[in-house]
C-alpha cells in the first residue's frame, strides 16, 4: 500500500474502535508516526499532516475532525476501492503502475446518511513568496498593467496545454490567489518572473525590488562552476556561457580550420587545442601536436571533426582570443558557420526585453515545505460498491488459489517473482510466523530465521524485513493476528508497478503472454478484494 492508502487504513481503523478510545488511539498513532507527522495541526513545516475538508470547505486536522465526528451519534466506517483513475484502456493490474490509481476512499455512515471522502494531497508552495505577495510585487512595478497582461498570456498558454481555462489580465490577481492558481504558480513562477522583467525593460524601465521583497528573489550565475575550474591565473580568458560561439551543425572541419587560421595567433590556438585533446587520450595513444591536429582537420575530409569534443575546441579558440583582449575574427564567408549561445549585443539593443541567465530574478525556494493529506468530502456520491460478494473466508481462499497458480507459472518461466507469491502464501498459511505484539528488531530477525529454515532465500528475508513495516503501522489499533497476516501477505503480493515489477516481465510466445495476462488480472482482482476485506476487518 502507498502512503495515501495507509492514511485511509489508519483512519478507518480508528473509526472502527470504541469512540471513547479515540483520543488514546490518536496519541498512540502520533507516537508511532513520530515528529515527521502532525495530526493536531495542518501545514506544519517539514511534516506530513493528516486532516479533512468537509463540504463546508473548512480544513480540519485529524484530531479536530475526530472530535466533530464523535458528536454525530452512531457511526459506521469502511474503506472503499473506487477503482482505477488511470489511463483509459489499460487493464487494472497495468494501471497500478501509475500514480493516483487504485486509491482507497473512506465511507462514513451516520443517522442513515452516507458520505464518501477521497484523499487529496496538498503540497506547500515551492517558493518562499506567497501568491498574494507576488501579485503585490507585480503591482509595485513600473507599467504594472502591462506586467499583468504579460502574465495573463503566460498563464493562458500553459492552461490551454493542460485543459484549464484562459485567464484575462483582469482575472490574474484573483486567479493566482485561488487554489488552482497557486498550483499553476508552482510550475510557472520562473516564467512569470521573466515575463515581468522583460515587460518592464521593454518599457524602458527597470524592475523595482523594495527591501521587504529582496529575500524572495535571487540571481544565479550559470558560469560559477566553469569560472572556478578555469583557475585564477586564466580568468582573463574566461568567456561567459551566453557569449560562447559554437559550430553550426552543417559546419565542416575545414570551416573550423579557417576560423582558427583567421586569427593572428593561430599557432597558439592550435597548441592549446592539442593540449586539451591530449588529456582525453588513452594510455599509449600518440599525443597531438599543433601541427598534427591542424593537419587532421584540414586534410581528413569534411567530417574529420566528428568524434572530437568540438565544444572544448571552440572554447579554446574563443578563450585564446579573449586572453588577447580581442573578439574572434570571423570572415564574412564563415559567419553562417557559428552561432552564439545567448543573444548578441545587437539583438539586445533591438529588444531590451532579452534577458541573460545571470540577470534573471529567480524565486527563492521554500525550504520548510510540508505535505497535507486531506479527506475531501465528495459533493456527489460516486457509485459505491456494496459488501464483497464473497465472505472473507472465501476471498482468502480465492486469493490463495490465485497466488498458487501464479507462483507455479512464474517458477516455470524462471521469474524471480515466484518467491514473492510463495512468501505471501507462507505468511497466510504458516503458523510459524506470529505478528501480534511489538515487532522489535530482534523479533524481525527471528522471523527472517523462520523463513530461512523454511527454505526461502536471503532476498525473501530482505523483503519481509521491509514489508513488516506495514504490520508495524497498525500496532496502535491492536489488530488480530489474522488481520496482520492478511496485511503482510497483501503487501508482499503487491508486485504490480512500473519498471522492474511483475508488470515489466516479458515472454517469448503469445500463448505464454496471454496466460501471464490472465493470471495477472486474476491475482490483481483477488488481491484488491482481499486487501479491502482485510482492512475493514477488526
């Protein structure tokens, strides 16, 4: 189970217990989760928080929500599986590879009325500045009305690509203050800042950064690392990245030779190029000289430069020129052979809004972020599945049969996943594993020894050591041995995911592939059904 499913499982377990024990159980859950979780306050820095958003749109921490639920009279709670929310057309066991799929929901019934809550994840903003502060900053700029028009264009272009509505300039302030706008800001913050700076500069002004806002922004020099690597004695040769010249894709080796030879200190450039290339030679290879590298590029054909680090060579060419205090001489016939990384002085003179990377204002990151899991009450009830068609004992039998059949197939095909299915069966069927009580490291070591004695590999012991956390997370609710075994078995058998998972297995024949798909579909459906029944058991 992922973290969202675990949150549903924890809350379902609390609500199934006598409400007089809720405060005690909440305290035990807090102790188990530790300081990285907050159950009594939302949006705590550097924590995960758990709470709810009822239909009235209040956001309540879990402790307050439980207190309100306790006043509503008799209450029934159960976990629901509302099905895959993933890409259309994928079978459920393949859809499990994607985020937000097969998520659990929570159903509450009180006084005959039902409510369904789905878990929504709310992230803290990525930037230190809030949307309201960013909007106020825009209003403080020269030609602020043009800034908001530029922002509207940036937001609308992004929204149209992501199925969201267009935003007019008059709507920007309200939009960025909305929940959707705040999420959009996380992705577009850099683009909005560039649009602000470019707009202001095109109007012949400069951006206004009051002292109170300075901590929200920073600039970044993309050349810090390269400049440091060049060393203090060669700083006069350094060429900023946006001023560097590169060969165009259609340029030939002979074009580069002509560019070097056009400089009055060509031999010095060839010597530097030879030294640069020699540092990459394997032991025993003959080193280049100024004469040999020039001859190679001049005489071996148009593509003689292919395979050479031409970025390094052009930097040596341009850096040598910079060291002599001049720009490279580029004959008119060769001007189409080179390109500049950033805008030229002429282009910047023509368009004042062109920004260099080192000039761009960047939003300072929020280093005390948080993540909130909120049970969002649905306004309209989805089609809610009823009780499982089969009793728990029958579902267990079906799950075991699917495990056994898939294990046999996997072993026949030489798949290492066969042991995962075998281990899930062992957890359910063997009396040698006892899971109730505190699972100390010593007890976990003893359980791993049981597996080794039963013939399991060391890898199976490692899997058990990791998956046992699922069982430990239910310790505050004092579940039965049967429930713990079911939870652990389901966790071990959940091999459906992305690359490297059971979904990623390949087979030589169509017949084998068809059998694999059939078994996978059956195992996944029985796994989900048994997981849900296990979670809803006491």
